């Protein structure tokens, strides 16, 4: 019975040691994977920013015919408001 308990403790000790080694590997690969994930996300943001800078003018030019009436109305309102304001008073410089 004593020998059986020693064998059981040895097997359980080896099992625990294997579990701890597996845990170390799991944490190591999780950290490495997290670092690569962050680097991939940053690279994705960089590529998305470059694409946005390259594509945004083309998209805005393609939307110009649809937005032109609204831009004309906004410009007309701006002109009316600007013309309705009194001219700023010109102050003479004092020497």
C-alpha cells in the first residue's frame, strides 16, 4: 500500500510538473501572439491611413456632383450673411 501511494504521488507530481510546463508555454505563446497581434494592428492602421490619404480626394471628387447643390446653397447663405454685416471700423494708428 505504501509503494502504491509513492507511485501515485510520483505520477501526480510528474502530472503537475507537466501542467506547469504547459502553463509556461501557454503564457509565453500568448505574450508572443499578443505582441504580433498589436504589431499587426498598428501595421493595419498605417496601411489604412495611407489608403485613406490616397483615396479620399478621389471619393470627394466623385461625390462633388451630388454635393454641388448643397455647396451652392451654403455659399449663397455665406454671401448674404457676409454682405449683411456692417463693415469693420477702421482705426487710425496712433504714433
